[in-house]
């Protein structure tokens, strides 16, 4: 083992990887940006520079798109037997698991999350996603149809449908779950025979670069996956607007999602979006509080609150409010902050100085509006981007801190009297509709609230439970379309009707 980051040991493979060179993958080759420009990458636990990655411009994106188009039109991927393609996608999952410790440390150093959590959750789930979708490669069925063409009486037909890959897919992923979000995008695209230009977040490019190396090892042909590092306003915009990209998939903020839609209109490319959230989490007075209190805490503090599904609006029935607040306060104070490489760390730093400033700003704004920070509410230490787990009380439904996505460890706690239509109206009073939670022992109330909540996922007596078989996405301004499940396949397949006239 080598001593390296924040005074903690890391895998020798991680040390070697970080020494670089750290480059982009285009057409099967690892290359620098044509401009020679780079982006510095920092450790959020210390603020120290880790290295630099290429800063892609339009010319680099165009080169990647042309490589992908060549791979799609004349390469072996689309025409490969589905079983063989499925085996390669499955092998990617195997390699993620075989290299889990290394990938978890890279993710921790780059993003700030605890390496132990990344190894227990992020990496295995990413592997599951690849292996789940690998099975779909051999199950992309069409169907036979018996047409009745009224203006061609007596004609007999042989008609059927095919489901064919869309083509070149531009995929843009965020910094909160870099490896996992890449898996969410790549796995269904590859299983269905598409090719990809993946633009990774400039704050967290490292794990995707390492995964690109593993994908080559798995046997993914040159040009099928191209990995671009660069800024959103340059490289990301170039991917979304490129006229030879057939489909764009984006995960990130609602604000940027709207820009993606506008950029995609030039050639009317297919667009799917997984966007922001301000998710309601409801604790009824009959809930098992030994589960509900830590569950509600983890709903917001998991991944430092940098989670689109974060249960950031907590509704607690009035007669248990004080008990829940006491439990949440104790839980928040018990969370150990520290570098992600520290095995005792429960919460690492926020991803960047910019994100720390954003979270601080929302909390201060809430205080000025009359809300109270029961615990937390401030930066921790003067090194790294640490922010204390924060409970905001005395919050009004109209406050900015209550209504806007903060993307940090900040929960707004409010009371309700009855589990009725008024509660549902308050829970649904948001531009977002990504996720929601309900904690109750009453089966009737659980089903009624789940049906009434306008969200793409509703968890009952649990939170942040993900599986590749479950479709994931949002209502309202939380996005278009779904990730995972068989629902995601429709974003990467074009239905084709074939009608053959057999004569009368």
C-alpha cells in the first residue's frame, strides 16, 4: 500500500493511475484536447490538486462523434450477435467488481464520498446495472402484425416490427455519483447496440476514465464508447447540439436540462432527462420511529445531501414532532465528518468550494427569512469543503430554503396534523416530482399516500432503495423519461414497421 491522500493509504494502482497521463478516450485512443488546454482536478477533502484532465472543445467533441458514427455504421458492435454483445456488457460489470477497492478510492479522492460507502454501494450497484442490462441484449423482441389495409382489399400481408438502435448517443453525467451515473447511461445504450459519446463532469472525471480502461479490457470495440472531459458550457453544449448525435441523455439540474432541450432542437434529437428534486418525506404518528428517524436522517444526509432524491422536505405529524426532532438532532450530531479515505468517516466533504458556497448561501438565506438551524448550519474547519449536517425548523412553505434544491446536507422540517388532502397538496407543492417517502404501519394510508404523491418513485418505510429492475425518473420538472427497468430501453431503440405484400 502507498501513503498518499489526506495521510491515508491507497492502493498502489490508484497511485499509478493518478500519476497519469489522464486523457480522453476517442476512437479507441487516449488523447489530449486538440487545444492542449486542461482542467485541474482537486481533492475536496483537502483542496489539494490531484492532477489535470483535457479540457475538450468543439473540435474534440466533433472528433468523438465522428469516431462513434464510424463505429456505428461500419464497426462490429451493432451487427454483433446479441449474446456476444451481452457477454461484453456483463464483463464490464465483472471488472467493476474485481477492481472495486481501487475504483472506490478513486471515487472518494475525486468526489469526497467515503470510500467504504462507495465500495459497498456505488460500485456494486454500477456492476448490477451493467449485468442487468446485459440480459436485455438477447430479449429485444419485435412482433408480428396482421394489417387490414382498407384501400387494398384482398391483399395478404406479412408484417412485423423491429426494434433497432438509435445510433450515436450523447450522454452527459453529473458529479454526485460519477461512476454510477455513467453506468445508468452506458449500460442500456450498449446492450441495445448503440454507440456513445460520454461527457463527464469536470469536477469528477477520474472514475469514468478508469472505467473506460476497463471497458477496453472487457472487449468494447474502438469508437463504441468515447469519453470526453470538459466544461459543461463548452464540451457539454457541443455534445447536446451536435447535428450528428441522434440522442442525448442528461442527468443534472433542471436549469441545465432546459438548456439541453434547447440545444437539441437543431436536429430534433431524442432527449431524456433526469433532473432535480425537492423530495417530501412524511412520518406519520403510527410509524416505527426506531426505523423512521434514522431512515429520515439518511434520506437527507446520504452522500452529503448531494443526491437528487434527497428527502429534503420532512413532514412530521404534530404529536410526534418533538420526539422526531430530538432523534434527528442526536443522529446529525453523531455523524463523523472527515476525508473519504478515513474508514471512520460517515460524511465526507462537499464536492467543491462552489458547492460549499451554494449550501452556505441557502442556509443563511433561510435564517434571515426566520428559519432556525436546530443543529449544524455552518462550515466545519478551514480545510476542505465540509458542511455540518443541518436541521432547519420554523420553516415556512414559501421560503427559498424550503422550495429550492440545495444539494447539501440540509433538511427543512415542518409539521402536519392529519394525513389528508391538505398534506398531499403541501407535499406536491413543488416544481419537482422525483421521489417521496412515507413512514407508517397503516397499509391503507401507505397506499393512499403513495398514489397521491406526484413523484416518479415513492418509498414506504425505506428510502433511497435502488435496483436496476426499477424504473427511475421524475414527474413535472424532474425530467423526461426513465432510467433502468425495461422502460429505459425505449430511449435507445427505434421501432420499425416492415410490411410485405404477398398478393391476393
